[in-house]
């Protein structure tokens, strides 16, 4: 989860999020280089007292500042397109989960198992335990096995919501009358937090998401309890 004064991305728990972090760093390096070069040129122009009498026509410099941005955009576009196609890649998911947004809570259905349905409400502040996180913990966590290809299907019953877990690299809209889907793969265990990322009403800030990544044996025992 995000901590105080953390200006970077959250630690990744999926290969997709790792690629997104690499792309972020790659793009930021290009932007920093451009900012530094442009700042240097601007300071040079402001501080020197010379004038160029051939400034009216400069085909060479115009050619350079047309080609260089195009090459720069290519270096940004190709990694971006690669990640875009990785987002839509679905490789025989082992478990399908349906997440339905409500005003203002989430409900989950594990359609591969019989009668596994539950609602997930935020724990009120007066019911928090010492190990709970304020405004982030829920009464029923979504538990899923790690190192397993999982398909998440998202919809809504009222307004547009958004099912989001930053450390997983997943943000998918829950639209009434539409079923959106995405796949993800968790490579380690842990407790991961998210929140609705689409303004959906007065209690938009009070419908958190808690995903618990657990071993497959623990997941099977959890399923048996329903």
C-alpha cells in the first residue's frame, strides 16, 4: 500500500505492473532529458547579447526540430503499445471472479465454485481493530491464489464505479449493463489495497477493495468454508 511521502509507484505484485513501472521510468528519463536541453537553450538565449542576422530562414534547424520529436515519440510509443496489448491478453484463466459495484460497496461471485458469493463493506471507524487500516479495510476480503492466471469480470448495478488495485496494475471500469474483463497474475502473497477510482456519489471514498493473495491450499480451505 502507499505510505507517507512515497512519490514513486507502489511495489509491483504482478508482471504487468513491473512493465508499467519500467515504462514510467523510461518515459520520465526522456522527459527529463528534454526538459534539461530546452532549459539550457532558453537560458543561453536569455543571457547572451548576440543576434543572428540569418534568423529569418533556417531550414536545417527546422528539419532537426521536426525529426527529433518524431523519433522521441517513437521511443515512447512502441513500449506503450506493447503494454497495451499485454493488458488484453487472456491466457486460459484458471479462476474467474465477478465483481459488482454498488452504491457504496462491492460484491463478489466466484462463478467456478458453487454458492460462493459475498458482499464487501468498509469497516466503520468505531468497529476497527488495532490491526485494521482506517478507511481501507473491509469485513470480507477477496482471497485469491497467487501464481495463478485470474480473470476479473466487472460490472455495476447503479452508476459507474472502477475496480482498482494500484500495486497489481489493474484499473477497470464497472459500467451498468456492461461486463468488462481483465486478467492478472500475482507473483507473491500479501495483502493489497485499492479503492473505487470513479466518482460515484457521496460515499465514493468509502468503498475500498482488499485483495489477499494466498497459497492455493489456503484458498481451497477458504472455499470449503462457504
